[in-house]
């Protein structure tokens, strides 16, 4: 099995240090830190990132159990349960898309987990071929577009519903088992690279995963020795950049691309009809990053607090626009793939675009002057 260690990604880390963490070579000289962002960074990691990835990791383990149970029983109930846990695992992944930096980027876990569109022609070639569909074959022998969430989705769903269990072939079950185990391992890896992984030592040993330094510790200690973030401002800007990237991706890509082309095949998660929920969870990712946690009853120091200190009206405007973006997506008739011409699609694009503009022109300048 592929061994993933911090040493393995050292070259990649060095390569991205100048692009993602020090966006300008003179950033330390330009930015004089007059605000202590450490409580915000700590809350962001401990109450947004780590709980989100833990939920994904935990659900992916149950998803694999459900898939394995279906492979043995061939029962519709077990297939339905696997479909349920695909959605439960998918949800925290989509809610993580405002922080696809760090391990998700340097260990290439974003494309391995979520490449789209799915190459159905190649996937069918795999199913029609003679290769033994083992975990190692999927991990080492197949590219990103033939593994991850959407391959599992294709094998589980049709037209927004669980497939008829009797129609799933033996070879499809073999592929489903292998690709779901690889998905579980990738979810575990992403969580462990942030967390350190002490609570999953047995499973980490099984996949030969070592994490000498947790990325969470580096991020929270931005500006101190041992962190690749040369200043707290660089780390906060990483949060803001992540928010802006996913806002742009949803408004200008995930929704806009299929709407403008009319091509259903460009709709993400269309086998399960989970697209609209994906988009709303992307907005919730922004909300959690801005508001200080996934649990609304236990949120701590956050960007919202910082913005409120500087401009209370702007903070209220941002929070209201996040909700408008979520509501406008929710107003798109279900399923999204069958309603690409609906007027509410363009309304959603506009509301998400307003949110992006707000972060670009009003929020980020409060941090990066």
C-alpha cells in the first residue's frame, strides 16, 4: 500500500510555501501585525476543520461497513444503507471545501477524493476488463477520475435513488468494495494530516500512514518558529482565500457551467441528485469558517468577531448574504440537473457572486491592507 508521510510530501510543501503561505515575498515587511489572531486561528482549527474532517472520516468507516454488508447480502436494505452513508460522508466533505489548502492540496487529496466529471467510458472499461479489482489496484492503478466520491456514487445510485440491488453485478460489487475502502483511507489520511491521528493508530498502521507533525499545530502557531506561515496575517488570509475560492467555484463553476452549457453531464453529483445539497453545504462551509465552528451552540473567536470590531454593519451584511446564498440555492427546484433553465439558478449565481464580492472587496482588505 502507498505510504504517506510528511517526508513524502516535503518537496510539495516547499513548493507551495511561496504560493499559498507567503503570497508576496515581502509580506512580512509589508504587514505589521497589530492584532492578535491566535484565538481565531485556534477556534478555526479546533471547531471547524477538525470536527468536519472527523465527521467525514467516521462516516467513511461506516460507509465501508455498509458496502461490505451489501456485497455479502445483496439486499436492497443494505444497499439503501450504503447510499445513506454515502450522503452522510459527502456532507462534511462539501462543508470542508472552504479549506482545501494544506494537506488537501499538498497530498493531492482533493482530486483523489472528488475529481469530476466522472469518466464513465473509462469506468465501464474497468468493469468490462479482466484486472482484479483490489484495493491496491484502485489506489495504484487507477487515476483520480476512477476513484473517490463520484465512482462510489455511480456504483450506488441511479436517477437520484439507490440502484435496484439485483442489478448490481458481482464485478461492480468488487469495484465498489475496493473504491470505498480507498475512499475511507483517503478520508482518514486527510483527517490525520491535520489532527495527527493518535486516536486511529491501528488503522493508520494498517495503511502505513505516519504523521510526525500535525498541520493543525502549524496553522495555530502561525508567525512562530516551526510554522510555514510566516505571520498570522498569512494564515488568516489563507482562510479568506479558501472562502473566496469556493464561493467563486460554486457561483461561476458548479452552477454556472451546466446552466450556461445546458450539459447535464457537467452537473456534479447528478447520479444521486445531491447537487443542490452539495452547493448549500459549500455555503455552510463558508458560514462555519466565518462564524467559528460547525456547532452553532459552541462557536468561539472567529472572523465575524474581528469584522464586527472593525465594522458592525459589514459583519451583519456578510452574515445575511451567507444566508441569502444558501436560501437562493435551496430555491432551485430539485433535481438541479433537470432544472438548468430555471430562473432561480441565475438568482443563486448572483447571490453567491455577491458573497464573493463582499469578501474580496470589503472583508479581506480589513486584514490584508
